[in-house]
C-alpha cells in the first residue's frame, strides 16, 4: 500500500516515513501542498496522510483536490488542533479521520490495517 505523507516539519516527516516504512508501507513524502498535488499524479496512492497547516496551503485543499480528481483514498488528517470543530472540518473537506498531534501510533496503524483488510476483501476488520 502506498501512502502520500504530506508534512512540512522535517523531523516529523522523516520519523513518520521511517515508521510507516518499518510497518511495510511504501511512502511518498512531500513537504508542502504543491509537492503533494504533484505526487497525486505520479504512482497510485492508497492513503493520504496530511498535516493540515502547510506553508503553501492546507491539507484540506489537498484532500479536496484528490476527491475532485476521483481518487479513492483513505484520507487521514494530522493536526495540532483537537477541537471537535477541527475534526468536523476535516471530514467535511474529505478526510476520513482526524488525528490530533501528538497522536497514538497504534491508532494510525489500526486505520491503515483496516484499509488493507478492505482492499483485500477481508471481512475480519
């Protein structure tokens, strides 16, 4: 499964890339909105894992554009803001889940494994 990881904070992006790779995922890291949009047209993407606040836009714009392009991806927002209104804006923008930083890595892994199970047609999620 290929994950588009869009995160402007270098250390966070590097740690998440290593963690996701360790879990067996292929990761396409991007540091900003434009690079993330460019990655959408590269190789197939199964998951968009994106920070909300990016230097040249927002993760909302990224997921919105992915949905507009017909990309059937699991969208997971990452944000430093955990207010219920933030999670609702994420969902309205097209994200499936909203994780508040610092987030529980096992929760992220569970979301990704559930996507794998659905992709493989497994009913034991």
